[in-house]
């Protein structure tokens, strides 16, 4: 029996080639899928909504430059120490390649520091960048943050630090861990001088950054549903041999336990910061 006789004749108009000609080409970079609600979102809509899902309010990670633009008044941000960058001080294998790859994102280092105005209020702003080695803290990161605090102290200015970090950078060994003490000392001197320090925790804030300046703010805010931790949940479960609660280490969970002061949506973040600055006596001309 000829099995080919039972096959349906192929219609050239219904061929794969014909279908491909009728389907419009949509570049992948035009769309992004929300990991929380699976909605396909236009990237232009995402950018207009500060990288927050328009359907479920999921907060995507932001790069440092976008966050600076979001918080600082237009054309007021003056960057500090833009020429400082990490190098392989311990000759750690493969570190040079990792740094080169990280810089291809457009970021020079895992933190951007500078002076700006926020609704006319002179403020020092530090923003950690998750696109650069997940915002990990190395020698240069600690140095830039320390210098920013020293500048704020000398000029009696408030400082806002947006954290996003995978912890201390292992490729720089003990030198990266030393930044915890160095930055904490700068925070203490800034506080002793009577100045305000506000922390904004973003996804993720973990490791040595959490264990130092991230949790030392006079006021600690956090974005919704961001990871706030020291050690990861798997390490904790193996240590205490217990199952961890649901939503453990989210900003909402940490708020419930009293470690942070408020969870603030990104769309309300700048207005909230400005209100806090004004409540603490800082003023300036409206932007």
C-alpha cells in the first residue's frame, strides 16, 4: 500500500515560507517578560514606568545611571571620583576578564557617587549598580563610598545611598572585607556631626554590604519584594536545620521584623526622600 496516497496535499499558500512572509518581524529587545506575572511588556512602557511592571508592580533591577537620573534633579548631578576603577591587585585568576566583561555594560565601577539636588535640596547620592558584577563591594567601591560620606560630613549635607550588592568581592580577598569597617567609620563620623543618612535597599542587598553601611542608615527604606540578606537561605537552612518561613528575606518580611522603616514603591521613592529631607530641616529651591 502506498502510504503517500493518504497524505494531505500541501497547499503552497499554507507553507512555512508563506507564513513567515505574513508574520511581522518584532525585535526581541522591544519586549520583556515579567518574571512574576508572565506578562509581555513593551520596553518603552517599562522605561516610562521606571522599570516597574504595569500589571503586577514587579520592580525590575535598574542600572546605576537610570537610578541617578530618576532621583537627581535634571542636570544637577556632579559625579565624584569617576576615574577610579578596580584592577586585579591580588592577581586573582580570571579577574581581569571579569572586570572587562563588567565594563562592557557601560558601568565603570559597581557604585556611582556624586552631589546633586533633589527638588532643590543639596544632597550627596551614592547608587550601587547591579549590572557591574552584581554591585559587589571591592576596594574601589568602599573607597568611593567613604569619600562620599567624608564630603557630606565636611559640607554638612545629607546623604542617600541606594544599595544593590552580592556582597564583598571575593577576587579582592581580605581587602574587600576591610571596606566594611572603613565605610562604617565614615558613616559614624557623618552621624556624629549631626547629618542625615538615608539608605534605600534595592534588589539584591546581601553579604558584606548588608553587614555594614546598608543597615546603618538613620532611616532605612526598601523597594518592594527585594532580597535583603546576609547569607543565602540554603546556607541558613543547612546551619539551623529548619525550614525557613515563606517570603523569608524579602523587604516586606524584614520590615515586619523591624529591621527597616518602610517599603516604598519606586514611583514614590523620590517624593518620599524629599519629604524626609524636609522633615529633618533640609531645604532648597524647588526643581
